[in-house]
């Protein structure tokens, strides 16, 4: 199976670097420890032994844990050249992993996952992080959690505030800063259960369009069902 490293990692560059087709990550500084003949341009262009390729590591904080995991679980088991790598059939399978990220300035929330075959998948939706006047301090701040609880009914309150069933993702935040749809303001949001209900500020949660949050939640739920016990960290930045 062929695996285009450059194209795959370009999809998860939350640091904003421009990746060449070869998989060159030098602009972001995300990978260090390049080894001559194995990893070039401080990235993951594989042209030598898998042992040399394993010398790469993730160091940039703008690349979250899944990137380090991809290097540890995938890069050590593939070889190739010119940015194209092929899995070594005799090597152990990569371990499944996932991460959910909200980029507040980029107005997006993305779910990254790698399955047991080392296949990287991404699901991205548009989100907003505007908060209402008078919200608690830090309501719109960055945070991270160890594991996303998953799709669930919201914590009580008016269901119009959160949208239709399935449009609520519990991030595991102790302050309840979750991801949901809806919007309880009849003047600004005439139909809080509409597929695309519009945008309304929250008290600290991340707002998405109902149909988008439901779709994203379905992908997360599917991963969790297939990979029970695998944590899905969340980071909002």
C-alpha cells in the first residue's frame, strides 16, 4: 500500500507551515533529529533504513500529540523515497490514535485519527468561539483534556441552546466548555434545530452548525466504538 507522507501530514499542520510534496517540515520545525540517508530536510522523506527514519521526533507545540504518535507508530514501519512510503509488511501494525482540535482563530474544529493500518483520516468543520458579554473569566480561553467523552445529551437546560440530538460533543472539560450547535435566541436564531441554524455567541463552548456537529460526532463515535479504550485527547488553542 502506498502512502503519500507529504500529503498526509500537510492535512494536520495546525502550525500553519507550507509542506512540500516531499514532506519537508523544516519551515515548521516540527520534526528534529534528521538522519542522513533516512530522513531528509528535517522531515520524513524516507530514502534509507527504517531505523534511521525512527530518529525523527515531534517537538513543536503547534503540532499536538497525534503528530508524535504518527512518527512513533508509522514512520518506524515504512520506507520509500521522494515523499512516497510503503508499509513494511513484516513490521508491527501502527497503534490506532486520534485527537480532536479546535483552532479558535482559524474557526475550525478537526478530528484526526490513524487506524491500525496506519491510515490517516481527518474531519474538519467550521466552528466559532465568540462568547457572550458577562461570561466567566477564561470562558473563551485555550485548554486541553485527556479524553473526549463523546456525543451525549447536553447538561440539562433549554435544548434549543444546544441543537438537535447528536449535536453535542462532550470534550471532557471540567468547566463544560464543549462543542455543540443550537442557539437560544429567537431574534437571531429563528430555528435552533435547523441544519444550519446560524451563529450565536456562547458562554464558553465552541459553536458549530447543527449538521456539521452531528457529522463530526458520528466520526468520533465510530472511532471510539472500533477502538475501545483508546483515548481521544482534545485541545483548544
